[in-house]
């Protein structure tokens, strides 16, 4: 079952039918040093850098927030799609790690400042057969907004889901 994939430009131009556009918003205010107060809906939190990068380590770094968003988004997407598939999932743990070349972030070399690669590892406690878990993984990675955004970026994206008892 291969669904056609439309680009963002095609969707916004109306080339993919009647779009159901949803606006997502967040904002940040500099708090001095490397810290910022981030507001997302009713939620407020601090993003900062560790002391080794000139911050006070009062919150996760922006790059940690990107990976946290990936983990949370895949978890939500997994839950929605497992219900749709009538698939039993008794537990789900996910971890993401990324690698960057600090020279890009520090403007020391003409290399990308963004992640060069991201690795996702999920452990799924389920009595379902491995084939159904693989199908769930494929659907999650096709429909998770954060995963698809990162997969579209020029980086290596590696994801492994492991069935655990």
C-alpha cells in the first residue's frame, strides 16, 4: 500500500486536495546568558546551555528539545496508530541521540550546524508478532510530524524498534 507523498509546497498550493491546516505556535524570550523562557500554549519552561557552553544549565539545550520532541511525537503517533490497527502495546520506551559537528555551530568551519545524524531506538512491549510491530514502525515513521521533518533534512536517520517481552 504505497500512498502518494506530496511536498509541503504542493499541499500549501492546494495540489493535494483540501488541506486541514493546523497552526502550532511557540515563543521564547531571552533570559540573559544562554537561557530563554519558552512558552508553548499554557506551558512555560527554560531552555539553557550547560556551563561548559556559557549557560547555567537551568534546562535542556535546544538540541535536546528537538530530540525530546521527536521522542514525544513518536510516542503519541505510536499510540494513535496502534489503536487504529487494534494492536496491543503494553509498554513503549524510546530514546533518540544525535550527532553534530561543533565547528558548524561555532562558525569555525563551513560544515552544517544542524544534526548530521539521528539514531532512534524504541523498545516495544507487545504480544503482537514482529511483522505487525514492523508495520507499526513504518506507519509511525511515515506519519509522525517531527520524524518526517527530520527525515526530510539532509542527515542520516536511523531507527530501530525492538520487541521486548
